[in-house]
């Protein structure tokens, strides 16, 4: 296909116009140097082009995208996040729009439709052929975050009573419409999954061998309504490139492919990281986001943590008489709450990650408490040795002893709290990542001050 239509307002490049040496596609397009822009696009992979488009504003991205031919445009478009896909679609004319959405894989199209406005979704569905529209509607019927929502329904399924030679003919005939042919589910007459064979097995097998003889062991599969993240983690643990997806009656409905599984895991890890850092998760490219947009995603958590931090003020106010009798205690408050907060954050981050990859379960709660308590006490002893030396140099032995004892207790307590809260959240069906490191740190700050001042009163007798 020839190059897609260019906006009439963009000037063409005169042959003798000097073109500056630029590495960024945005710089080239901004200068309206179309020939170098097309050369840049031809020399870079789709995922690199997608990253460049995601960094641009809507007008510039649309201008660059329209320089791509049909096949390259589709490959680049499927690499974009839904929010960036919507930006590109808004600038396309009807025929280009229809060609693009028709060529997308059904699972990619369904994910995009979940995030675009209703007007754009209606336009997309209206531009599809009846077959593509039915597949897309089927995927949209599954809950967001489920395996069915991410799977591809375009699968080559082989009957169990088929010889290898005929199976290869079937793969050749139907493979062009399937997203992948490397994993071939084997089904019975009722389309119930009974096993899986790899394309390699067919190519190397005897033409007269029956497909059923190539099946090894019970098939690994996932329910269409189950968690996509759990299915993706299963693929990661079992080293699978594709995972069959079945309905409640074990009938084959699709495949979860490795590229979609990687996206699911990346999205889950990004969400966990955002929540642990005390911010709301969001989709889109960081460099394309505005300052106010980034601030909006962070503001809510900071406000909540600010309110929670009033506990620290309350505790300090309550122990004001103790501070008046031993003013030097105030010098070590930042050291103590900082050490405790960091110990708690480390434990929380470790346990959230262990939960995510299946290394820890809710039933391991008591074992985690015992483990983290010992780790925290050991770390506290190490820090106490350093803290007592610092305390002795600055304020004398008595205060140094208070600091040392408090560090041991605070670190043990902080690690226990940090390791326990994610598991309790999981038990209460709350996202463990919501128990973010900043929240754990804020809680440990307040309780750490109580431990510190109580220890001071006991040791110093005030």
C-alpha cells in the first residue's frame, strides 16, 4: 500500500533543503522534514517507534503515524498503550480508521475499547466486519482483569483422532487467521481440552501418527473467568509460551499468549510499585504526562499520609514532660523513626513481592511474623551498636543506652508490622500493595516514638 494521506498543511521538503542531524523523530517531524522522517521510521523497530510516538503530543504523533504504510502502522499501533492508541485514532480519517481497527488482534482491540470514550468505542465497533465484531464483543463480556479479557480466540484446535499429516494441512489452512500456531490445543468432539501439542512435534512426527499419541501428561490451562495475573504467573513458573483457556465446562475458548502474559505481569508490577510508593497507578507514558496530571495521581496519598502523620505530633505532645526533663532525647528522634520506618518499608516491600509471585501465602502468616521479628531484632542490634557509639560521643552513656535499646525494639516491631500488614490485607481481600511503604512508615513513626519515650522513662527513671 502507498503511504497514507498526509495533512495538507505540512509542507514538502525541497531537495536542496539542508536537514540537520537529529536523532529524535519528534525533532524531525517538528521541522517538517518528511523524507528524513520516513527514513527514520523505516530504520527503527515498531516498539521503538511506539515509544517515540508516546512521547509526543496528539498532533505531532498523528502526523508521524500517518507516514507509516499499512502493515507497519498496525504493528506500531498494537505496541502503544490504550491511551496513546486513542490519541492516534482521533486523528485518522474513516478508511484509515477502519483498516487499522480491523487489522488488530481481537484481544488488543478489546483492551483498547475498555479505556476509550463511548463515542470512540462506537466508531470502532461500527467499522468492524461482523466476524471481528463478534469476537471483540465476546472478549468484552469477560470481567476486566480476567484471563478471558486478555486471551486470543483465534486458535487452531486439533481433533484428537487426526493423523499428524492431516493436522499439518489444517495448520497451514487455518494458521494465517490465528495469532499463534506454536501451541496447538487438542480437543474432543465436544471441544473439551484434552491436551496440547507443539508445532515442533508435528513437524518432526510421522505423518501416520495420531495426534492423541503426541499428548504428554495432563494439560495446564486456566479458566476464562480467572485472574489474568495468576495465569500469567503460572506461565512464568511453568515456562509456557501459550496457555490454553477453557470455560466452566473445560471447553477450549482461546489461548493466553506470552506477549499478553508479559503485559499482564508488567501492569501488575507497575501497579504494586505505584501503590508501594504512595501514589495512584495510571497508564500512559511518563514523558507525555503533564505536570498537573502527575501531581493529581500523587496528591491523594500525600494528603492521607499527612493526616496520618498527625499521630506523630500527638505522641510527641503527649510525652512533652519527658522531653523537658531530658532535652537531649529530642536529638535522636529523627534517627530512631527513620531507622524504624526504613525497616518496616523493607519488610513490607519484600512481603508484597513474595505474595505477588506466590512465594508466600496467607496461611504463612505466623511463620512470616516469627521470621520478620527475628530479622528486625537482628538488624536492630546492628544499628544499636552504632547508635550507642554516636549517643555516647554526643550526650553520654545513659541516653546512648536508651537509644540502643529503643533501636532494637523499634526495628523488631517495624519489621514485624511491615511483614504482617500485606498478609492481613490479602486475608481481608484488600490489595496488599495498598499497604504501601509510606503508610507502614507513618504507622511505625508514631509507635516508634511511644517505644522510645517509654524506654527513656524506664531507663532514666523520669
